[in-house]
């Protein structure tokens, strides 16, 4: 029995008796748990249910989507809406059991060892890259220093971040020249309307990382005269490694030919060949400037590296945002090294690439049997949604190959495992949120309509607000299932 998307789309979902202990149905072969409901986790769950398996999804956030909900710029409604539609279709499948508001990890709602004791056929970690990367400069803990992901979570209203104040001041230095820098500059330009945003790069124009389409959101605010001066300033250092400043400038100018209309007087600029050395603070430990070291480029094969010139300068600013990538969160409890979860270094399994997805314990020199990684949990900050989805698809294939040699559990065993998990959450007082409850939440948010404090669609700010809304819907309809 496949529940249709239309079935879930009904505002209140099925009655409590229909929902309680959704039965494990014909066609089931294995029970797989996926931790994380971002693009990678949803892709794994989708492929495995299509193959006839039963899938449990545990997700830290109440809502599914991961960075689709809380990372991608909130005004990209078409992109977000299209992705969310496919995720709703997945949750409409009766072989999928969604538990939102559940974190896996040490001192969290459930640990890896507890999950492994449930008799699942496989566990896939698609928990993204929740750790914060720093570049380790003095002053990083000063007031006014932020990490890009936290800022992005703030303007996307992720509970825990949406309600925190992010005082940016008038002049903001953003470290990095990738798409995340562009999103931060977009928010600062259009919504915060600060005076000045400067993207700071250790290398030059040729090494800029943003997508030319993304820069359209802010290019009307780029101060062309300042950019020309900056290119002139660093020109000799670019020529020293065979780069042509005029050509690079022309390339950049072409990227700026389809800018979105200007909505503020914010000036956006670039500072190239400059490496942040220290955050300088005032007596109140608040950012007053960045100390930058001038760099030059050195060729490293096909690539370039920045080399410090020991010439330092104070760059005045009121806040600093580090947009230098993310790392995995070691509290998840998987073997962890240098910011990433460890995967099997030795080709193994039916396909040599299977090892890339297998969690691996270096201490014992063994793979964690039946534990897999995908998406940004496997490779932090690697690519756009399409790449994460493809990674999830590949991971599902690896899991399928693994399952071939495993005994197929019977339906009663699967039902017991799902019920044990539910009981565990009940006993611990973990307030889980089901797909049906999410539908009620979504309809409540839509009813609310647009709001000046939200970019894009309205979102409740805290988990408590979301849970209260779900409770209100339940009380009003009498048909939403109890948790
Ligand atoms: C600022 C920013 C803007 C972006 N903009 C775009 C864009 O415009 N277009 C585009 O295509 N791509 C964009 N991307 C990239 C895209 O968001 C990622 O490629 C993709 O979301 C990665 O998917 P994932 O499933 O691996 O991780 P995530 O999307 O991070 O999902 C991880 C999921 O795991 C859950 N989770 C975390 N920890 C736990 C835990 N301990 N237990 C249980 N669950 C947990 C989270 O709640 C989340 O649902 C952007 C990324 C960023 C950072």
C-alpha cells in the first residue's frame, strides 16, 4: 500500500487510528535508517523505498530539507518549492517513517550504538557538515565575528539562530569569494542595507569561486571604480604568474552584465591577495579592524597558492564573517579525523568505490559494518543540491549491494524495530514530529502569509512555536494523531 502524495496533502492527514503504528506492508525487504533529511538523505531514502525497502528517517530539524530549508537563499522560492515537492512525495510513501526533531549523536536523543542495537539492516548518515571551520586567527572570538553558516541559518530562521541578534555594524568584511559569500553579501545589501561589504581573498580574481549566475544578485552594488583600482594595485603580482589582469577584469565585467536591480546604496567590493592575520578589537572586545597580510601567487602545478609577503595593513570594519567552508560535527559519534568522518581507505565490497561510502574505524582497522555516509557528511561543502542528490543515489546503490549478502528480516522483525525506536523516544520524552504533523505545520505557516521579518515565505522562529502550532491544529481538528 503506497500512500499517495494527495493523501498526505489532505490538510489534517489520516485519523489517529489510521496512523498509530503504520503497519509494515508487502514488498518490504530490509529496514534502513537514514539520519538527516537534506538532499542527500532524501535521495537515499527515495532510492531505497523505490527498491522496496522500509526506511526510517531521523532528522535534527523539525522540517525536512536541510540546507534547502535553512541554507539556500530564502527568496529562491522556485528552487526550494520544486525540491520540497519531491520530498513531500517521498514522505507520502507508506514505507517511509519520518521522525523530525530527533538528533543522533553523543549526548543527543539517540546514539549510534543504540541505533545499531535495533536490528536494522543498514544505517546511512546524511547529517551534512554541521561543524564550523575557522582559519585560526587571533581575535576570532571577538564580538562581531561570525561564521557564514550561522549567519545563513539566522536569515533562514533555523531555530536557535533566527532569534539570535547578528549585529553587523556598517562595514562588513566577508572572508571568502564563493557562493556563500555572495549569499551573505546579498542579505547585507538588500535586507540589512549596510554601508560597505568587502569580500577578502587570499588569492586573486582568477581564483574567485562564486557562480557567475549567483553574483547577479549583488553585482549592481559592486563599485566598478574601486574594483578597477584594486585590479591595478595587484596587477604586477598577477602578471608575475602569467595572469592577464585586463582579461580577468573583462571576464568579471561580463559576469556583471545581467545584474538584478539595485535595492540599496550598499557598496560591494573586493580585496584580493590579502590574508587575514588577526581580528583587531576595541576595549569592549568588539571588532574594529582586520589585520591583513599582502600575498603573492606561486604556481603549484595547474593551481596557485598564496604566499605571505610580511607586509601588514589594518582594514577597518565593524564585523567579520568567515565564509571558508564547513566541517563534519564530531558529536554525531562516527569515527572522525581532521574535520571529516573517516571512510574506508581500502577498496572493498563488490565495487572498489563502495569503500568511499563506508564508515571506518582507524583504531580497529575495520569498517563499521552496515554504517554508510553520504552528501556533505561524507565530503563537507562539496557542491550544490544536485551533487548531494547524486551522492545519495550512489550511496543507495552501495547500500543495495551490501544488503545482497544480508539475511532478509521478516515483517514482524521490522515492525518490532520501528516500535522499539518509537518506544525509546516516548520513554525519553523526545517530541518527534511526523510527516502528517509537518503538513499541519506547513498549512499553518501558509495561512500566516508573508511577514516583514521573513525573507520569502513565513517561518516560525522556534521549535516551540512550531510544536504549539501543531498542537493547536490537533485541538482544532480532533483528527491529527497524537505523538
Ligand atoms: C549558504 C548556502 C547556500 C546554498 N545555496 C545553494 C543554492 O542556491 N543552490 C544549490 O543547488 N545548492 C546550494 N547550496 C548547497 C546545498 O545546500 C547542499 O549541496 C546540500 O544541502 C547538501 O545536502 P546534505 O543532505 O548533504 O546536507 P544538508 O542539506 O546539510 O542536510 C543535513 C540534514 O541532516 C540533519 N542533521 C544534522 N545533524 C543531525 C544529527 N546529528 N542527527 C539527525 N539529523 C541531523 C539536518 O537537520 C539536515 O536536515 C547552498 C549551501 C549553503 C551552505
